[in-house]
């Protein structure tokens, strides 16, 4: 009964404060706008993936028509011969996609800043120009499109501040705080109940806008995405509620409480993340990818300039079973075959160069994770990134899958060339099935 009385008292104050009502409405509008941005990006990426797959099907159909019409390739390019493994594989369009999660509606993260599809060639790399590397999630929490997670991380604490700032201070300034304590029986309980009112109010608002977001994408078709994200949003709200409650409990007046709340918000939202980012930049400077550039520019030429015996030795070391192929068994020496096979050796060198980049990124992320105990907003951002599949680990998996596809394509090309395979329609369809588009 006592709680109900306090809740009704606070509801009267809330309804009678246009400032607080407007703040809540603005928060809801910003949330809806952020959810729409996430949903639009989700639909845009899915549409783009669908378009690319359709284009790939058209390319496959065009190549199949060459086989059906006894052509070796397009008439205006007579050097192309799709009956050879090299050109047949060249005309086997393969893409690897990072299919967006329905949870993108709640958290865009780094999705707009990094590629979500990659055309796979024997010379492709996870660090090509269209595959910008993600350094770390926390470094970008203050940039990019306004999405729902930005509203939660930065605007929710401000809304809570607006709702709580004059609790106790207003009564103290008007001199009837002792009377309130007499009527309610407990100072802490009265303060806790009033804070709980706004906590419940915000939980209802958050649940409502998140439910609206779930209607924009197929969130409920994925395993417990809605529940997990709502749980972390709730924990984040409680984090700020506890901080503000302690300020109100030990605060003297409205002005003092407000200044302290604003100070804490600035500290956690801007000062600490910016300081951590600057420290990480100094401690772990951005990798200029010089090794990768050297491989692309110099090592590639050096490998192609090697003797046939040297290339054979390296290829046999990379693919021991290559010794059992027709070319190796019959000791056929054709420089063109070696030149077409060197992409596999270049790929090995590219992987060595990218390994050091990955290790540096992991070291940097590990360093950032050590700051979470005093850098909570970055911590919660990372949790949301994990739940929406925009975390560093998701991009790392994406890059690894791309590299596996490149390895697979190179190995297939080398063995087909060394076995002097004559490609027909059935073989081409087999290539497409083996190197099918994936996500």
C-alpha cells in the first residue's frame, strides 16, 4: 500500500511535468528512428546479396551457353577458352557473404563501415581494398549512423537524469522533506520507491520500442535475440539507476545532484572512451599493412620469375599429392602451367602477411578489454555487438571463411590444371557446386 501511494505520488509529478513528458517522447522518437535505420540497413544488405546472387546466376547461364553452343567463350575475346580449367574457374562466380543478423535493427555497430560481401578469386585476400579491417568495436561507439544502441548507450542515461534529477532536492528546497519522511516512515525506502517508479516506466518504454523493432525484421525467428538484448539493455539501465540513486541519496540539493549526474555521464560516455582510444592509438599504432603491400608488389613478381624447378618444388611442398597428377607423372614441362599455378604460392605469402595483422588486432582488442572495468559503455557496446553479429570476432570469422574459400579455389585450380582436365558442361556445373556462394 505504501509503495502504491508513492507510485501514485510520482505519477502525479510526472504527468504534471511537461519537461519530463517531452523528454520521454523525444527518446521514443529517437529510438524509433534508430530502429528504422537498423531495419533499413538490414533490408538493404539482404537486397544487395539477393541482387549479387542473381547476377552470379546470369553469369553462370552465359558460360553454360558457351558449352551448349560449342563456343569457347565470347566472340569478342578469342583468347578465352572455358574448356580449360583456368578460364572455366575464372567464369565461376563465387561470393562469400556476411549475412546480416535480424538483430541489426537494434545495433548497427560497424556494419556500415565494413564490407559484407566478397568476390572470391585465386588472388583474393581478406584484406583487399573492399575488405577494410575492423580495428576494435569500442573505438567507434561515438561515430556512424544513429541507431538504437546509440540511443540506449548515450541518450538513455540522459533521459534517466531528466526524470530523476529533482527527486528529494525539490522537497528539500521547499522545506517539507522531514514531513515526507514522517509520512513514508523511511527516507531510503521513499527514495528507492520513487527511483523504482521511473525505472519501471523506462523498462516499459524500452520493451515497447524493442517490440516495435522486432516487427521490422524477423527477430523472433532467431534464437532468443530479443530476450538477450532486452536483458543487457535492462542491466545497462540498472547500472545508471544505481549510480544516480547513490547521487540522490547523498546529494544536498537539485543543482548539486544534477551537476554530479551530468559529470558522471560525461565521464563514462566521452572522457573515459576517448582517453582509452588515445592510449590504445599510442600503445598500438595502426598497422600500415606494409608487409601486405610488399607481397602484392614485389613478392608476386619474384615468385613468377623463379625457375620451373623451383616453382615445382614449392608446389609439391604445398600440395604433396600434386606429384600424382598427370603433368607430374609424365614429367611435362610447360612454363605456362607453372605461371598459372603460382597464384597458390602467392596466396601462401599473403597469408603470412595477414597473420601478423590479425595478431596485432587481437593484441589491441585484448588491451581494450582490460579497460572494461572502468570503461562500462565500451563493455556494453561490445555485448550488443556480439548479440547482433557485428563484433570483431564475427568479422574475424568472416575473413577466415574468405581465406578458406580462396585456398579451396587455388587448390582446385592447380590440381585441375596439372591433371590436364578438359572442362565440359558437367564439369563446369561441378565447379559451381564445389565453389558455391556461401554466408
